[in-house]
C-alpha cells in the first residue's frame, strides 16, 4: 500500500498564492514504478476534476482554467509532488487531492481544503 499525505492548503485572498505538497510513503520499493503524479480538486456540489499531472518523464498537463497560474513539479528522490498555485481565484476553492499511479495501481490522498476569498 502507498499512503499519500497532502499539506499546504488553507485560506487565501483572491490573487494570492499557495503551495500544496504531497508526500508518498509506504510500500514504495522502486521509484521506477512511480508513474503519473497529479492533483485533482472537488468544489462543493461538484464532481472531482483533473487539475494537473506530471509523468515520470516530466511531461506536464494542466486543465485549461489553471494554465499560466499553476505549476506542478515532482521530486522522485523525495517521493513528493507539488502544486504551486498563483493568482488564485474564488473558483479555485475546493478540496485538493493528490493522485499517484504506482505499480499500476491508483492511489489517492485524503484531500486538503483550499479556500480563496473574494
């Protein structure tokens, strides 16, 4: 089993920044088995949606609404994935979930709240 723990969420005013971090631990026997690492979010009353992802080959993807504002990065040696969020908007409010594909299995963190006030 792989455990994912998110940190860095909180309350911020519109235009501000936050940096989310996700630490992977547990039965990680080979970093070469670590596939895509990414972030999803779920706003109140909405379905969970894709935000950003980074492959082991550093191919990055973003949903259109965050392009130019959010940056995803990963540190394989530390088993971490980050999401730098700048120019935050109230519509970015939600619970943010870390997602990791390891050895062909999908793992989720417990989620962390991000609230952007107008």
